[in-house]
C-alpha cells in the first residue's frame, strides 16, 4: 500500500520479488525497439491556474496572474494546428483551478460554464469541429468527470510522477500519490485510453521508481487502459532546485519501465527534455506529442525539436519514424483500424454500436480533414510507410 492510498480505498500491492527484479535491471537487459512513433499536436494551455504548488513547476501562475484562454483564442489555435497538419489537440491545465482561483471561477461563470471541466468539454468539441482529436491532461479527476469527458476525448492522461511522498509535493496545497493513483484507477474504470508516467529526479529513491512502475502495470493489468508510459527527467528552471538526472540514471529507469510493462504499452521520452539518442536503445519506442506550431507550455525553456531532427534521431538508431494518432491503434474501434481505412482516408461505417460510435465519428472527422488537405492516411492513420520525406 502506498502513502495516502487508504484515503481512496486503493488496493495496489507491492510484490517484493518484482521490486527486486526491477532494481536489478540494466539497459543491457532490454532490446531496442523496431520503430519509433510520435504524434503531431497543437498545445492549448486552457488555464495557467492550479490548486497545487509543486516546487519544480513553472506552469502555474499565482492567483491574480493566471490566464484563461478565451473561446476565440482556442478556435484560432486549433485552426492553426489543423492547417499545419496536426491530428492531436493537447489540452492541459492545473488541477481544479476554479476551486482556488476566484477570478477563474467568475470568468467561467460569466461565459456560462459551471466548471473548468465543462469548459474543457466545450473546447474539445471545438477541436472535433476543426478535425482534430482531443487529448486532455486536466490533472486529477473523478470517475464521473472521466465519464463526461470520455465523450469528447480520443485519449487522456495524468502523470503519476511517483508513489513516494516527496518534499517536491510539500506545502499547504500538496499533490499526493493517493490522488494520482485514484485518478488512474478512475480512468481505467471508465475505459479511457490513458497516458501516465514517472517524473525522475524529484527526491524519489530507486525503490520508489520500481514501485511506481509496478503500480502502473497493476492498474493496466486490471483495466487494460494504459497506452503509454512517459519516463521524464526533471529539468532545471526558475522554480526548481533539482539537478537533472544523469544519462545513466535515465537509461536505467527507461530499461526498468520496459521490463515492468507489457510490450503493448509504449515507453516514451519527451525529445525536448531528454537525452533521447542515448535512451532509444533502452526500450523507448515513442517520442510523444510534438508541436510544429506551439510551445511546450509546461517547459517553456525547452523547445520542441523539428520533424527533421526526429527523423535524424530515428535514423541514428537505424529505425523508421512513424506518425500516430493520439489514441493508439489497438484502442481504436475495430471498424476504423488502419488496415481498414481506404487510401482516400475514408473509414467505413462503424459497426460496433454505441461504444465504438463516439470515437469513430471523431476519428472519421480527423481523417477526412487530413485527406481533404492532401495529406492522406499514410501519416494519419497508420504505418503504411515511414516519414522519410519532408512534410
């Protein structure tokens, strides 16, 4: 049992033998991937308000300074992303900001929204109208909130970071492992294709890292909803006093992740933050969401690499680079998986009933939009050929 897990009635056990296995893993114990993937996204920081005050985070602004994207601005950014060939609309904001920030709550109320979750729903609908697939990272959510947002998201996510109770989360408004584990479980219960991960270097031990990976693996075994796990190193910034972990530390953690997780779960590192070339041979098979038009608002000092640089990273490792949707192929409804999408980018009618329908309609819109732009389904819907020529 992990710290604060009792508060949420979370039953996640720690297998001591499995911990020992992970602690013995080295990069030599894993194989390099067969290919590398990434998602082309447009990044929308819905608000910079957050109820937490984590010591390493530069994203949140204090009350009185936080911003809230206006609907017109959201629409404009989405259109720019669609014009640039993006398939993913990445929505992110701090946890329950309208609970702490009176101005944010009042602004949402004046626009006719009861909460930031309701506003996110409307923003996701805008993305769908523009032919983009929403992927939302709204922090800790309840199961009912996942049920609501699942209707307008192809996938969602939240970083576990660590199951340890670390000083980096200290303060009067602290983030606890129990809250994050509860969120991951709630997403699983609602069948939401999900991204989570570790933040390495915030005061956790090697055992903490092993236990965090095993907790993620146990939730996936239970619910089958984890599509990728990010192994992200903390980076220096104006608020953080943490040292960036060494390359050898990251190589070992990535290898541990690859051993802890089933092969169907991708291991991802963010290429603007990590020593990516040195990590691919340790089991990394995905480079996450990369935007050609917007900044990484979570880590504004670290620019996204250009697509040509991603190709070079892949080529240096002898791998092909493929673009994927924000939701992985094996989570797609059977009716629109890549082998069933025709070259014009038109998926067949969904035959899977209501469960498939909500996602089918949204992916159909994105594929149709990309096809109309002359980009075809080679990039959008599958791995028919790698990205070997400039887009």
